C-alpha cells in the first residue's frame, strides 16, 4: 500500500539488515540497482555514453562510486568528480573505501571538474551522489556552485536515494525556509533505497525528484515496521465506491449546504456548490451571507438561500468559500461549528477560526466529523507560525493541526498531505500546476462535502476528494487543456467523469 518511511526508520532498517549481511553488501546492492537503472537512460551504444558521477564525502558518495565502477565496466565513458572524506559531512566508512578502490580500479576517470566547465562537455547523464538522507544544513561553497551548474545541464540527472539538498522527511530544500537560500539537485529521475520517503512526494519533492523508483535491496519484509504514512491510493477508499441502485431518489444522496457568498465573493460559493452537485449530492444549497441571486443561470438546480436563515441541521456543511470576515460571517460560522452536522471548514472559515481560540476549542469538541482544508498560509495562521515554517515540515504541521482540532486535515499544495488525529498521514500523488489558480480549493471543498453527504466516512471522503480533484486536473492536461489556463470551473465536469469511471471500475 505504498508505505513511506522517515529517516530514523530507514536507519533502523539499515542497521538491522547489516547485522545479517556481509560488510558493504547494502552499498554494493544499491550501486548495482542504480547502475541497472542508469543503463536504461543511456544511448543504445553504451560506449558512446558520457556519464558524470558526483561522489560526495559520505556513504551516498560510496553508492555513486559503485555506480561509476559498474558503468565503466559496461563500457560507458565515466568521469568522477570525487569529494574525499575530509570534506564537510565526510564519513570514511570501510564500505565507502572499498567502493572507492573498485572505482579507481575501473576505467572511470577521476578528474577535477570546475562547475563552470561542466557545460563545455556533452553529458548524457549525471549521477548525483553528493549527499544522501542525512543532510542537515544548506549546501554551500563549491558544492553549491556544482549543483547549480548541474541543474543547468540539458541532460538527465539521476539522484541516488534522494536529490542532494532535499530533506527526505519533509520535501523542503534544506536551508531554504530557515533564513538561507538552500539549493538542491533538480533530478529527472531518482532511485531511492530500502523504502520510499515522504520528502520525495511533497513540498519541493515532486519538482526535484522527477520519476521515482524504489529499490528495496532484497531486504527481508520482516525488517520493515508498520508505518503510519503512505502514498494515497484508490485502495484506501475503493470500498465506498458504490454503483447506484435504481430504487433511489434525491434524498438517498444527502444534502449539502455551502456557506459563503459575502459581498463580492459569490463566485466561491457557486463553484463549491456546483462541484457538490455534479459529484453526486442529492440537493445542494448555496447559502449567501449577502443577499443571494434569484437563481444560478448556469446551474439552476442549485437552491440559493440566505446563510443567516438556513437550518443547518439537515445537511452536510461546507463553510468558508467566499464567507468573508464580517460579523455576519462570524455568526454564521459559529452556528455551523455548534451544529451536529458533518462539517468542512475552508478558506475564510479557517481565517476566522484562527482569530478565535474559543471557537477552535469548540471545533475540537465536536462529536460530528470535521474536515479542514487549509493551504499553507491558512495553516500558518491557525498555528501562529509563518507559511515558510509550514513548508519546512508539511507532514508534521498536518499532524499537529489534526491533533489540535481533532479533525481530518487536508494541507493543500504540491503533494497534498492528509492527516487524522491519531497521527496517520497520507500524501497525495495526483494533480499538477493546473490547480494553481483561483477557485480550485472551492471545488475541492464542494467535492469533499458531497462525498460526506453521500455517506462516506470523513477520512475516506477526504482521501477520495483529493485524489479525484488531482486526477481531474491530470486528465485535462493529458487532453491538452492545460496546465496553463485551466480554470476551476473546468475541473467540475472532469471530476464528474473521473468519479463515474472510478465507480464503474471499482464500485460494488
């Protein structure tokens, strides 16, 4: 089920495995697995391939040296830029020393290559083995210049275990959100060893890791503990995909009330309401803080109401899209939080919540399911920190919010992180930059509210909504409609199509 492991867990697995293996076996297996993958990226005539191997001062550099030896043996023209163990972060383990000797005994050329000279040669592939999962400070000096030069090369860049400079647990670029300007190798491909890592899939991870493959290095499954972090998968929510019976009616699929529509912000509540309707809710009410229009000319099936007067007990509540920050908005939100209905809080509802500790306490005490869908700045306001601090540790922030508010949390962004109060986290894999436009969060809120109204448990509703939301954007891009210029309203019919296809494939 696509488990993700943190650095501490990886270290423990590695240590346990080493007790039963010959010295250096894991490094040799890693080098062989990476070399096999690298060969697939090289021209058919390996002897014409030019490969640059960056071997850092630690064991990640040892992995790179093993790769260099294998590729040279296969006939590639291999150049090695080697950083000795005396460099900052160096660790001269016996395994690394043995790998160094094997590389030196091969036809690989060890040479000093200045960063500014890299562009003068035609490389087919760069192997990044500068730093592994243990990097704790920003890359500086000559290595920083080397990383920047490598990122500018027009060839594949293949990272070993993790792109150098990327935090394996959080996906943040080491140093970038802590007051300095960190850098990382922007890999086109990554082979990660022993187990997959969260940092490859969230924050900067998706931009810097490229295509990720996992090499478990033939380790016994018994060495792997259970983990509370996974990549999102249809398997997590497929049992709630149900084909519709003939003998049903609109009341069978629940009511959704979207609370928003402050002056000048009617579009947000409309987008959320349309998403709820087209993803299967039986009845949808668009409840405006401002005076509502007579009807929605594009979607006349929606029922428009005054939010202040709407009876909240008979519907799943989606509060926040275009809610505003007036006293009327606060009063509407307080009623929603105090209700006994399932509740999703988004956008302005989260900003109002951040200003009211008492209301936060009420949210945490709710008996009915609660889902919150913040973007990083909204999460920062709720926790009283900066957006940069949120991005430094997206999984940790999502878990903190879930525990504090006793809610299901959807921390939006590249590699959306979902967390529940018991600490279990899931990182979503669908979606693309087409979602970086106004209104897509409103669509997500309406979609999740619709699934809740149709009887889905809150956790599975959130997992499915985020997956479908991203998949709809992926389909639009595949069809040539994006990512540039996709609008939130275009997502809604794409979500309907994706949901129906999922039900056809997996529904019971």
